[in-house]
C-alpha cells in the first residue's frame, strides 16, 4: 500500500467506496502501487499495467494493454475513438464490483502475464481527427503547427486524445493553451519538463523526491 494512494482516496468526493473496492482487489497481486498523472497507477517491473480513476458517470478500471486481453466476458470498452491499446471497465457501484470480482481478478492476472511475456501493442496507422480548436490555433500560429507536426506519432496521438476528451470548447481551448509551450519545445504530454526525472524522457514524478 502506498501512502499517496491512501491520501488520494481519503480525499475523494465521489466514487470513494468504489475506488477502495477496486484497490483492495489490485493489492492482492504483485503490483507496485503509486500515483501517476494524479491517479492511482499499478505497475509490474516498472511497466504501467492498470490505473483506477473516477469520471462523472462512472468509476473505471483501465488496462494499458487491454486490447491484448481475451475479454471473455465482453466487459472492455475503448476509452476513445483513437485509443490503441487501452481498454476500460466501467463500474457504477460497489455491488457491481463485488459481483464481478472473480472476473476482474482473472483480467488482472492476464494483464500481468502479458507483461511477463513482454507483449507489445502494435500501433495501427490511424489518421488523427484533430479538434477544430487545435486547427484554429494552427491557422493563427504556423510555428505551433510545425512543432505539433514535428512530434512523434505517439506524442501527437496522446495530445489529441487529451484535447478531444474535453466535451466543451472552452475546456479544449484551455488545454491547448496550457500545453502550447510544451509542444513548441518538442515535448510530449507526459515528457519531463524540468530535466530531473529518473526515467527520461518521461516524467515519472521522481523529480519531486530529488528536489525535497
């Protein structure tokens, strides 16, 4: 158990009981618990396997390589249209989680086996459908457009998923503005921007310990 996850869950306003139920299941496995991207993340041999997070209408258990799972019960859904490997199981109550506990455990076990075997997600060449708000920024700023197009396909896709996940125009514009400098600097959404990460180029939060 990680004290940071204790703190995270203790301060939840919604889905607290559901997150606790999912966490208790995950802690039965040989996974390392931590906070990444502001939510509980579970890793196996330093590789991200599962995250748990809450949305407005449901609580989710997300598998980074969910597309490789057999999904014998047909529970997994794609979080977004352009999602490659990630898959999600949605829950709306503790009772629903408890009812599916055996199945959840089998999915987690399979996800760990996938990491043990070293299986990889093979990206498919899907043309990005960029949001109108981003296209408008490109029209105003040619340097910004060039910087975005200069990113690796994976980094472009990650930004696009984050921008398009926002339902409202104002939120999409805010997100684009927030990451504009990072894009101009040639960095991905999860790349370290302070230069202190122990797992460059990604930001793994280690700089927080280094600067204490």
